[in-house]
C-alpha cells in the first residue's frame, strides 16, 4: 500500500544532495559507502532486512573510523533456514530497533556517498522497499556493483577464440577474495562482508586505473553500470 504522506526529511535531504550529481570528477574525489545487508531470505516480496553493515571509503582509502552496523527487528522473528547462515538469533533481533528507526540513521551515514555492494541490486531492492514503506520514498545515492566490475575485469582477459566469455568463472565474494589474494573477513556478517567488498572494490579500482580509467564516468562505461 502506497503512503500518501510526504517523504521523510532525511529522504528529501538525500535527494537534494544528488540533484546536480557530476559523474566526471576523478575517482578520489568521491566518497563511497560500501554496504551489505543480511536478510530473512531472498523472497523479494516477503523477506526483510535484519542487519545492515557499511564502511566509508574516503580518498580511495577505507576509513575504519566510519563504520555502520545495526540489527533490525523484522515483523517475523521466527528462525528459518537463513538463521543458520547469518547466525543472528531471534533473541538478538527481539532486542533490536525496527527499520523505521534504523533506516534514517543509515541514510544519514551514507550522506553524499555512492553506494557500493556485491550484487548491489539485491541490497538496494530491500533498502528501497523498506524505505518506501516506512519513509515514503527511496534512496537517491547512485550504486556501483563490484560483481559487475569483477565480471568486466575478468571477461576482458577470458575470451575464447570465438570471442565468447567463460561463464564457468565464479563471481562470488568469497571466490573473488581468494582469487585476488585479498584479506579474508568472516562471511555472512553485514559489516564484515562490507569490509570484504571494500577491499575488492579498491583492488578493482586500481586495476581499472592502470587501464586508464580515472573518473566515475569512465568507470560506469567500463563496467556498464547503471547509476
């Protein structure tokens, strides 16, 4: 059911910040917010966010003094198969605040940053659905998908003699971390996964920069990423 109430003030400020967004600046001039969500499941209509983790990248460096990690109490706290994966117990969720309280905090944390995630479309779907329900609108921050970037980076060097790509290559966060020799964090924890994604993102940015990609517009073109 759509709300007829005006959007929450935090969303109005968020929208204003990106009214004249410039994609042509050098990459080091942008702030990136690398985020991850833990969910009750993958049903896009019924499942809910139960945890958000995020870390800011400033001047192309991870700022460990600027992190965000919150549990969110869902409508349905009953344990399910997802509980075995993310290891967040119903008892922990009963103590957590609801999305209507946590989401404004997260949007303020994102501020003018570009949201980065691994398969970020899934995170943004749940964030925007929850934001639309409780705050009357969606986030305006442009998104960058490290899975798309990794696919572009690897596909450039993995074509057969017919020009086809190797579709057997894995693009999971864990497998890319191992392949590129990146620091390993605990999986299925929103903040740890955000940190893992941040290292992958900076690794890929360096590789693209070595290929002459220096601005955000260049990066969007290289990865064919939709903002």
